[in-house]
């Protein structure tokens, strides 16, 4: 009897391990060993140095990292050299585009400071390469071999060209309605009390742009019905000021500060979407059609 009980107990342990102290076994996630970031300059290059905001053109070759190789280069998976098509992008702004790929944050780090003709090799842990993304040649035609998820990478870079960024200072808006462009017409003049019709396009002011025109919020240029109003009333004060003195056929660009525009009142469209935030400076292109 004792032997039968022992056999039954053994069978029970095999059937339910947790009842005999074995415990349920949870599959262990595969952890890919990650190398440290390492940047090596093999050729310095000459000329302009790539800095944040510059446009760079470069060739690259990418390899899966192989810790058994002295240079870390395992299977080659990417090559702009093979296609003869260098890549271009703005460097130092986060993630440089990677063609068919979501981009690699490590590319930015590696390319900053390079000069045309320069060459660098960089070892990237997965978080600076393609992270949890995986890629297959069956769906990404430019791939030479598959890139598994969480793969560390090695890239060879050759800088082809550096174009310096054009830096436009952030110009503060004027405090009074200002005419910044004026094409004088030949007809009647718009003065207070006259009824005028105009076409216009309006933008939010952006001091970092050469023309100061940011997001467009309204336009009636393509409408069959121009805006009609009496100069001095019916529109925001800055718009009346901007039209005053224009002649029929004339065109103007005017900048209107908040206290002569909509002030602290938010403007929305018919869907309730904010088009003009509170305290916005506005830019208008205006063409005067008629004066009565």
C-alpha cells in the first residue's frame, strides 16, 4: 500500500508542480547584451563643421553589432554607399531621418562636429539605434539583412556636405499697427467713413520668419464675396488703420498688435477650434477693391 501511495504522490507532483514546491515557470524575456556608446573619428575632414540646425549630406553603412569582432561589425544590414544615394537631414534636432526607418537618435550625436570628407564609426546601443523596432528585407527593400528588435548597431559615416543653417532672429512684434509693405493703387482713397471692399489673408505673427507670417487663420481671396465695411468701424481697429490711405488697386501688408486686434479674446472657427489665441499679434495682406 505504501508504494502505491508514493506512486500516486509522485504523479500528483508531476501534474501540479506548485503543489510540490516546483512553482509555475514564467518564460524569461530574451535580453540582448548592449555595448556602450563609442565614437571613433578615422578621418577629420575639412571645411564647415556640422552644428545644430545645419543641413548635412552623408553616406552611411550599418552593421549588426557583434561582440566577437574587434571592430564590433557583424552582418552588414544597410548601405547608402551601395545605392549611391547619400542621405540628407537637419542635424542636432532630435532624430535624423533614416530613409525607410524611423530614424536613429545616435546618428545626431555621431554627425555633430563632422566636416566634409570626414569619417566616423559609432557603436550604438539599441536605445540610440532602432530600439524595439524590427525590420525585414521582405518589407524594406533597401535592407541587406534583417534587423531584429533591440539590436545594437555599428555605423560608418562619411560626411559629404554641410550647409549652415540660416538663423533669423526672433524679432519682437511692433506695439502699433505697422505697414511693412505697400503697393500704391491708382483709384479713390480709403478714408474714415467711406465704405470699402477688400480681399485679405491673415496670419499669426511669427518673429522667427523673414516675412513674419506664421500660421494662416483666415482668407477671403478665393471667395466670390469680398469683405465690405466702413473705414473706422465694423472691423478690428488695426484693420481699419491698415486700410486707411490705401487707393483702389493697392496692396498692403500690415502688422496689428493685440490691443488693436482681438486683445485677450480667443477666436475660434465654426467647429470651435481656436484659430487666434488670446493676445495674438496679426499679419494681414490686404488688397483694396472699391471705395464708395
